[in-house]
């Protein structure tokens, strides 16, 4: 579940730490003991922040998905998202400094201060994630 080949977002989970994660398992072939052992092993690894209690959760449904015997959906909060935020923020900042396309947003009722506040919130979020990664 935590393998780089199973990610929907193009980032390397080896760079950074998981803050929280959940696994939603479906299918009859999975034993709950096996699932709990797997999650316990993963959450006690160096890849997870240790100061958040109960940062890993699992849920299990015996009914398998159509045409499969089992499946898992993982949802995680990872500090590696900072690079993706930065990847989006850099072109946004360049466009905003040139005032490119701002008139479209203003015509729709958005105020310029809202765009500035949004950029600042993303920067604050990036700073928080970096701090969380280094807190251990």
C-alpha cells in the first residue's frame, strides 16, 4: 500500500514522512490480524511521524469489488506534498506578478486580496509541513 508504484501523485514517499494514513480494505481473502500486523509494522517504521497518536487506521469490508478478489485504497497525509505545492506555486506567483489572467477572476467576483491570501495560506502550509518533517 505504501509502495511508490501505488501512488496517484508523482512524488517519492521515501523523501519525507507520513503524518497519517488510512487503508480501506475490501475482500474476503484478507484476515484482520494480517491487516493489523501490517499497519503496526508500517506505522512504527521511520517513515511515520511518531508523535501523532493513532495516526494509522484501517477499515475492512468483506464484500469484494466487482471482478476482483480483494482491493485496498490508501489515503495518506505526507510531508512530500510540499514539492507539489511548490511546483504549482512557482508558476502561479510568476503569473500573478505579471497580473496575467487576474481580470477573469475579478470579473467573476473574486477580489485580488483573496488571491494574495490564498498564496500566503499555501506558503504557510508548506512551512508547517517542513516543520513537521523536521520535528522528530
